[in-house]
C-alpha cells in the first residue's frame, strides 16, 4: 500500500489472537481525512474484528492504532467514541424500548457534552437530524417495532448525529430495499469530505455507487488495495470470494 | 394518552394521595395507623429497588442493607445527639456513601449479572452477621449500645428540627412517611425525564451502544445506585421510628420481600411495585392472623405464580387491558419493552451456547 | 503439635462441609445455568427425611445415604417438571421462582414440623489427639465428601450418561441435534442436584439439628461458593471450598466465629472483583 501523507486513522502490524487463532495477522491500513474507503472480503476475513479493535471493543494482541496522531489501541470504547469514532455495528445495536427520537437525542446530547455547546439547542439539533435523515415520521415509534431497513436508518441517524470525525459502517445496506440502498448511497456520498468513512459491504453494486478506493481483507491480512473497478475485476479477489484456493 | 388526559390523571392521582395522606389518620385506629406507616416505609424501600432494578437494570440482592444501615445510623446518631435532625441527614448520607463505595467496586470492576447479585447479597450478610454479634458492652458507639440480636429497642422518635422538646407523635410520623412516599414517587418520575434518567434507561436497554456513543456507563450506574441507597436509607429511618432497629433489617427475608414486590408490581414501573408492596403486606398480615397458615407459604406461592403466569407484573398487564378497553378495534401492539425481556437482557445466557465456558479468552481480551 | 493437627483437621472438615453443601447447587448451575435458591430447603428436607426415617426404624446410615437423597431427588424432579422447565433460558426468573419455592417450603415445613429444632445424635463418638478431642463423625464426613466428588467425577468422565450430560452442558443445541433429549437430561440433572442437596442435609442433621429455616444459612454460603468457583462443577466447588473454607476456619481460630464468617464473605467479594468469572473462569478451564 502507498503510505498516506496525513492519515486520520492508521494501523501498523495490527494482530488479534483468540486463543491460538490469529484472526488479524498484521494489518497495515490507513485512510486520509475526508476519505471514503470500502473494506471488502469474504466471511471470516476479519472485517468485523478489525472494526472492534478500532472502536475499543477488543484489545489488540499486538500492533498500533493511531487516530488523529494519538495512539488509541486498547483504550475503552467510551474514550475512543469521545475522540471521534462512531460505529454502526453489523447487527444493529439499538435500544429496542426507546423511540427513534430518543436515539438521536442520546447521540446529540453526548456530542454537546463532549464538544461543548448550549444545552438549549439540543432539541432543535435533534429535530434537524430527524429531518435530514427523513425519519421524522418515525420519531415516536419504538425502535423495537420497526422494520429492519428502518432500524438501519435509525442507527445511521444516531451515528451521524454524534458527528464523529471517523464513521465506521459495518454492512449498512444489509436487509435494505433497493430505494433504501440508493438513499443510503446518497447519504454516504454527502458525508464524504466532511467526515472520513470506512464502509464494510458485500453489495458490489453499492460499492460501485460510493467508492473510489477499496481495500480487500483476506484471512486477516490486506490482500490488495486499489480503485474500485480494478479491485472488482481482479482475479485474486474473485477467487477469494468464490472460495478458490489461492495459487501460491 | 393525550396531554390533557395525562394532566387529568396527574391531578386525580395527586388528589387521591392527598386524601389518603390526610384522611387515613381520621379513619384508622392508632395501631393500624402505625402499621400503615410501616407499610409505607417498606413501599419506599421497594421504590428504591424499582428504580435501580427496573430502570437501572441493576438487580441488587442486598437492597435491605441500605435500609438497615439507614435505620442503625439514625438510631445511633439520634441517641448520641439527642436531636434527630442531623441523624436524619446522616442516615441518608451513610447508606448513599456505602452504595457509592460498593457501586464503585462493582461497576468499575465490570461485575454484572449473577455476580452482582452475589456480591450485594454477601454485603448484606456481612452486616447481618456483624450486627448479630454486637451484644455486650464492647459494642457501644457513644451512648448507643448496638445490642446484638436484640437491636436497639429504645430508638428515639423524630423531633421537630433543632427542637428536641417537641417529639413527634405516631400520627405526625404517618404524615411524614406518607408525604415522603408521594414526593419520592414524583421525584423518581421526574428523575427519569431528566437527561441523567434517560441515559440510565438507555444503558439498561443496550449498555454497549451507550458506550459506543461515548457515555461512561459506570458513572450513570453508580449515580442511580447511590440514589437508590439514599432512598433505602430514608425507608430505614421511618422503619426505625415505627418499630425499632435490629439485625433482621439486613436479613434475607427483607431482601427477598422487596424483590418479590417489584416483581409482582411490574419490573420497569414505579407505581406497580409501590402498590404491590402495600397490598402484599396487607394480605400477609391478614393471613398471619389465620390459624395454621404460615404467611411464607402464601408469599412463596404468589411469587411462583407471578413468575410463571404474569412475568410482566401487575401494572403492565393492567395497562394492556386498559389500552385494549379504550381501543378495542385496533390489534394489540406488542407491549413496549416488557419486563420479562428487560430481565432477560444481558443476564440471560441461554443454554444455546457454551460461551461462558469457552470464550473467556475473548472476554478477557476485551476487558480493558 | 497436637494443636496443628487439630487445626488442619478442622480446616479439612470445614472445606469438606462447604463442598458438601455447595455441590448440589453447583451441579444444577454448572449444567443448566440455573441458580436454585430453594437449595437450602432441599437441604432442610434431607434433614427431615433422616429424622423421620430413623423414627420409623430405618438404620441411620441407610437413612442418610439412601432415603434422604432419594426422597429429595424425587422432590427435585417434581419441581423441575412443574416449575423450572417453563423457565429455561430465563436465569433471573428461575432465581425468583426458586426463591418463591424456598419460602413455600419453609412455610410448609413450619406448619407441618413446627418451628423447633429436631435432632438426631451423631454416631461414632470421638477421637482423642493428644489433649484435644474431635468427633470421629466429622472425619467420616470428609471421607464421604471425597467419595461423593470422586463418584461424580467418575460418572461424568466414564459413563455414557456422563458423556451425554457433558455434551449437553457444552452445547445443548448440538446435543439436541444428535438426538439427545435435552429435556430429559435437564430433568435428571435437576433431580441429581436435588439429591445431592438432600444428602448434604442428611449428613449435616446430626451436627446441627434440623429446623424449617435452616436452609437460609446454607443457601447464601453455597451460592457464594458456587459463583466464586465458576462454571466447572467439581473443580470449581473444590477450589472455592478450599479457599473460602480454610480462610473461614483460620479466621475463626484467630478471632471469633463471626469474624470467620465475615472473612469468608469478604474473601468472596474480593475474589469476584479479581476474577469476575470465578476461579474456574480463569484457571482449570478445561476441568469439570
């Protein structure tokens, strides 16, 4: 990979072991501020584990993670979140007993507490986010009763409402209808530039819609990193996805 | 419910409670009124658990420890000071401090689930054993002899603030207890609408999500746990005024009762547990007068029946009925966050995986 | 010298009795993730079973080693069929329901037997070591506890039933897909756990007497021991009993019995703070 001049996040030799199994085997990765990067790879490549290391849900066995020029490897999730990393997890992680509006409120409230700001503004900021994400009609519905696609959007709204510098999206398009996917792509493209994003996705069409650079993970290592078209045409990547054995 | 209807509900509730607070002393005999005061003090204890378990998601098996500590602190201080004013303050502060200390230990150690239950239970047993062993002259704090198994029979009653001469009569203590219950209930409802309360509820719903948003969940849990400790301490003061303090305040029986009342009333509600505790105390007292029937049998049977048949508790079930009565045509919506799922959230490790036995490596690694 | 021997014997006896009162709870918790808060009342029923059996002329040893475990085992199976089986996977609910059962049994026992301590005299007399005396029965108790734990280990390791039990414990879904009736396994396990509690009550009866509320004293101790031990049934119970039992006895010896009890409880709290998964959550992970 080509080293990035001023990376917002960067990992060096990141290793994650579970007992005897090495799930991440020395990952060197980095993206520039404002970049939108897609992360692909077959099941078990270590994508979700990688995200868990970045967000402090797992403590890496070895290697370094630097975010905004500070080492964050092994810090508690809470600290990492406050430094400005937000994540939409693979299985939507929501508060089933709370309303959609309360989800957004929790995120806005936290941001106001971290960044500083007027408490009075919180309600109007919440309304703004609800409006932007087109979920105002869902405001008072309990999230536990929403359809899967709607839940994904609510989680996305919550994550973006916290205004993190780096947003991690783990399979955001899963279970969405075609229109919802298009709306999602539109939103992601809108965020690019002001925010940095790493998106894990299997939906190749979605990747084509949003990505310029794609990183391929395979068996806990970076297999290749190039622009979207090159990666999607690459024979090795196809083999990996179709489960062919790599030719050594 | 629409806003005006809600307001009507609040006004009606307030009117009813005012009527109960000021009407009962005129209707009841003194003995019954004192009993009613005991019920109310236990209802306040129940409220403290309903708050930390139902809304904070913290199943404390030793809530009675704070109750007992409140009682003992009050008794010891009131005897030594001769004035109950500061005794009251200390009897709220000390249980809150102990709760904060234990909470710090538990939440910063990331101890959850059953383990939390064991530690809180152990804590209350330590107090039980300690106070049981305080017979004899060696155990005196100032002028107050702890009295071992017998407790402190001569617990002084409340007096007017800084006015030792005016001791309060049982009727006055009833007024204080009953209004305190109303105030604490309203205060708890208010607390849950504040930013703090809403974050606490979010942590109960999904602790990990709140962490990923950047909330320090330990502090919020500590906060609600400490508040619960202070409220339980108040219950202890009132109990000490109606009965007297003794080590049984720490016993398994009191700890069990509170959990039963919250379960029966409905986990994740406040009014249900309060009503449930008073109703069940009345039932048990009534049954206690029957020949040959042990109240434990009734209490046990009630708990089993509720867990098996009405796991959500009374208030949510009644609410469902009421909603269905008002809108009979609409298909019933699934009840929001039923208590049974609350209870199962997190703690349940169903038998479907051997995670506990075989993922400790991953768990240990994830623990900061 | 004699004193040292006596203290060592007392430590061993304390460890054994802690293991004895905990093992029934440990079997049920380890296998089914169910915390049985009626455990203490199962112990109490075991005690009454011995008292009534001996009154009706049954030999004391037969009553303790056979009648009591069988009787309480049957009670356990009835409880499992009527209450517990509806609550699998709902740990807190089972805890509450068994707590209700505990109260029910205490109340029922008080109504039937009255709220007084009944006793049977301890058999076997005492032995003298130097200038000290200790009861021979307590030493026999240690041997019985070792035999029970050894037998349990042998059943789990060597028999087909043990294999089925271990398989279900490790992965119930997989076991079910192999055609094992997990339902039956749980029923038998609960019955076996109850029987062990009954045995504990029977063996304790000559030492402490029997009282409807006696279970309360044991359930908390057993609960604490089992959780401190962690998920491995035998290794967990043994390691936690050794640690807590010896601390208890030593503190009792140095100070008073109350200090001993409080030391035990404090030790458990500190232990859980350091090892939140219990001893076997960190060590002896592959053990049973």
